[in-house]
């Protein structure tokens, strides 16, 4: 899986979770940049990502990821 | 050893001098000072306290390392035993007395339970949470287990935070504990100023508002709804200045050693919603429960499956909300239990806030959003202030139950506030406090300074930053004014900090 492929699928996950078709992700995007991305939606997002990529994200990564770039790194690492 | 006692200042001075004159053993100086402070403040015998400290240290230190050395079910077993051991210690030492009394009264037993009469052990609730957080971080492989036992011991028993928190994270503390700190003017100046601000809040503001609260809530049946409402507002000020004042002293003390602890408050009464209030009040406790309780519950297989089931049968929104509300119930139940084993504290710190949050969430914060629909929506400052006032009044429902001696008294007080409103007996209440005109003036002045300080904090600045821009003369004048006010008008030695009991 390439980084671009991850981004394509992740864009769809974000759009679905936040009900916002205008979202286009990049490495620097954080919770501050997406209006509804609070601690509650963060977990919904994690569950949706797990569903999309069919693996479980360890709790340590769930609480420590700081931006979309880190999320993509984690997905690439777990998807190896 | 109280934070407002002379012996604390002597202890602090000696520790700071040793810390900076013996830089090679700074960690051990802080550890020794922490042990001395904790043993001296211990309500139980030193021998028993040493056993308790050793037990908690060995359990945390050993449990974390063993988690790394084991795999599969053995690792799960080690994690479970370590965490259950820490939780059980907290539970037994915090609640044994209440439970013993409760059982004795329920079974009408005529037995002597004085051996169960544990005096609350200072800081137990705070450092146990920090220790559990460390064990879970290692379990989740966020960083390796610490091999140096002195570092772990200092993390758990670091004396400024052992009093009332903040609840700290090992990773953030480790770097600061291990760094060799050189004597810097900035650290000392910031630390002392922050401490002074804390003493001002506690001794000058909090203690005075406490007098009004005590007068009314001692015999609430003698007062009308308006008086109870006034006393509850005063309690909001009392509790905030007491707890945040304590945090200022704690953070200031720690800054003297170059160790910056996390902030526990961010102008909470400037919050526009109740959700925002709880994100700005006792921040480190909220973050701890979010990361170590709420997230794991929400992401558990059961909750994920429940969420999917609800999504399929009742739609996307319900599928999201049901697991969220269940994890909220778990979180607030634990926060309620953490605050104590008495019913009125449980109502105040769990049932009321959880209900307020759920109602607010179910309603989609319609009141806050209404500002956008109103014709004068451009006047956002007005609507922001209306929302701030609304949040304060809603949070005051919690304080009514904290101040009342039981749930039934709390309910009666709440009923009186809404249904039994008559004229306010302000002069009679103030006369009963025996405060005098000077005391009243200090209260008004104090609340003015407090609102201004929080206004700055809400805007992302602080009194400290503002003063730094002023001339040396101005800064010194403010500093001396503060000292004079504390020494002249501070009610020294009147009462302990409220959050010590937790």
C-alpha cells in the first residue's frame, strides 16, 4: 500500500465520519483544522479507520497521534 | 506540613539551596525532600507510611518491567494484577472507613471500628492515578519501562504534586527530572510570583467567600432561595480560588526546581458551554480519565460491535452516540467514586455533571448556537456572555450538592432557589460573618483582580505576561502590594485546601 493509496481511502473515511465532502487531507492537518474533530469524534474516526483498513490500532497510538501525517504513518506500519 | 505553614517555607528554602549547590545529585535531593515532606505530612505513623510508599513503588516499578518481560496471557495477567493492586490500595485506604461504618450501621452492629478509621492519606488519589497511567503507557508500548527505581519513585512521590495533583504523565516528567537544572533567575522569579498569586487567591479571596458559604449552608433552612443562590455563587468563587490557588502554589514551587508541571485550569468560568467548562476545570484529571478510561471503553470490541449494530438498525447518528453515552456513564461514575464515598459528593461530581452534559449534547447545544440565528447575532460578545452566565448557573447546581450535608438537603436548597425566592438578607449574612467593611472591600477588589486575570487567560495571555511588559518599578510595586495584602488581609492558618480531602 502506497502513501497515496492510504490518503485516498483516508479522505473517504474522514468525509464519511465528519459528513463533509470538502475535506482534503494532508500531513499537517490536526484536530484544530476540522471543526467537529473533538475527543468524541476522534474515537469514531479511529473505529472507522480500523474498519476501513481491517486492523486494530494499539491504544498507545490512539492517544498519541497528533496529526494526519502520523495517522498515515501508523496505517502504513500496521498494514505491512 | 501545610503549604501555608512557616515550616513549609523553611523546608522549601533548604531544598532549593541543596538542589542548586549539589547539581550532580539533584534527583536524589528532590527524592529525599519528597520522602521527608510526605512522611512529615503523613497522618499515619512513619513506619506504616514507609511500608505503603514502598509497596506502591515496587508494584508500579516491578509491574511495568514485568510487562515488558512477559508475553501473551502472562503479560495480560501482570498488567491486570498491577493495576488492580493499585486500584485496590486506593479503594481500601480511601473507602474502608466509610464502608465499615456503613456496614456497622446497616447491620446494627455494636462493634468498635476505630481500627478502620483511616485518616485520608494525602495525595493518594493523585499519585495512584499517575502510577496507573505509567503502567498503562508501558503496557501500550508508548515508551519502555524505566529501569532506574529512583526516577520512578520521584515521579510518583514528587513533593509539589503529591498534595493535590496535577496528575502527571511519566514521559513529560522524566525528561525534566533527569535534566541537570542550573539556577536561572526566570525559574525563581516565575516560581515565587506564581506562588504569591496562589497564596493571594487562597488566603485573601477564598477564605472570605468561605465565610459567607459557611453562614448560609450551616443552617440553610433559615435562609431563602435568594440567599442560597448567593451563597452558591460565593462557593463557586471559594472553590475555584482555593483549588486553582493551590495549583498556583504547586506549579510555582515546582518551577523553583526548573520542573514545569501541566496546568490544571484555563479560566473555567469563561466557558460558553458545560462541555467547555469540564475541559477547563481540573484539566489533568479530565485528560487522564479520557485517555485511560473513556477511550479504552469506547474502542473495546463490545462497544465497537454495539456501535455497528446501532448504526445498522437506528442510523449513523445513534450508532455514534450510544457507545459515547455508555462510556460517559462509566467515566462519570468513576469520577464520582474518585471524589468520595458520600452520596451528596457523588451526586455533585457524577450525576449532575453527566446529566448536564448529556442533555446539552442531545440538544446539540441549541442555546449556544441560537446566537447565530438571532437578528442581533453580530453582537456576539453579548451572546458569549449570556452563554458564560448560563454555564456558570448550570455548574452551580453541582455546588449546591457539594455544600449541602446530604442529598435531601441539597434538593431542598435547589427547590428553594427556584420556588422560595424572597428578599436577599445580604446585610444579615455579612454581619454574621463579622467581616467588616475592610473585608468586604478586599472581597470586591479580589474578585475584580480574579476576573481580570481570567479574562487575560481566556485571551491566551496572563497576568504574569502583562506584568513582564511593565517597568521594573511597576512589577516590584505589584509584588509588594501582593505581599502586603497577603500578610495584612490574608486569613492565614484558617483552613486547609478543599481538594486535600480527595
